[in-house]
């Protein structure tokens, strides 16, 4: 009886390690070792890329990295690049300052998907539109006044001089004062008076005869 128990115990001791050895590869997935930027980091300027580093090589297919800024804008540009134990994702500048969230997923070397999230903070957002060059903005107004100031001068130099007016106020008064009408009326009045005097004298002469 004892030899049978000893053999059974020995068989169990051999089977248990083999079972554990068979489970080890299935449960040992790739683990992320570090991220760039680090989780919880605070950056003055937005990063140009996100880099994930794993403990073992990851598969070249199935990798995905989603980057979202505080305004909800998706920043990932293009597909992630898998090279050995690293996954690199190019990102566009954040449009708003605040927390940037990163969600990633890769396929480990044993074929199982591994995923996770982390975040960092950007204190200065990228400018939404480019600022115009100071030289261009300063030169444009300078050109406008010069052109506008030269226009009146050119117009005044080329415009013909106006001819003197023929209906000035002084001329009107002079023509009125030198009109012959008063003299004609005065002459007629003198003639009328002379005729009346002559007729009166003639009438007196006839009556006296």
C-alpha cells in the first residue's frame, strides 16, 4: 500500500510543475514600462509625438493610439509606428491648454491584446491661426498714405485752371448804374416840359390877340 501512495505522490509532484509551466506563457502578456510624456506630466508646449515602451516586442499589426486634448480635438496624425518594444504616434499640437488623454492598444508577442490609458497636461496651447508678419503689416499702411497723399497733388497739378467768371457781382452793379435808360427818360421829360411850356405860351398869345 505504501509503495502505491509514494508513486501517486511522486506523479502529482511531476504533473503540477508541468501544468504551471503550461500556464505561464498564456498569462505573461507584454507590460508597458514607460511613456513619453510621462503619466501626469506637465508640459509648457505640446509634444510632437507619443512614445510607448513595452517589456517585450509587440506585434506590428493591431496597434492603435488615440490622443485627445481638453477641447475634445483628436490629435493623432497617421498610424502608430511599431519598432521592437516601442510604439511611436505622431500628434498635432493641442488646440486648447489643459489635460491631454492618451488611450493605447497593442497586440503582445503571445497574440493577446493589451490596452491602457494615461494623461498629461499642456499649459500653453498652439496658436489656431498664424500671426501675420510685422514687416508686412507695417509696410502696407505706409504705402497707402503715400499713394493717397500724392493723388491730390497730382490732381491739382494736372487739372486746368478755372476761367474767370463773367457774371461777377461787381460787373452786375456797374452795368445797372451805366444803363442809358435814366438819361432817355430825363430827356423825354425835358422835351415834354418844353412842349407844355411852348403850348402854354402859344395859347396866351392867341387869347391876347
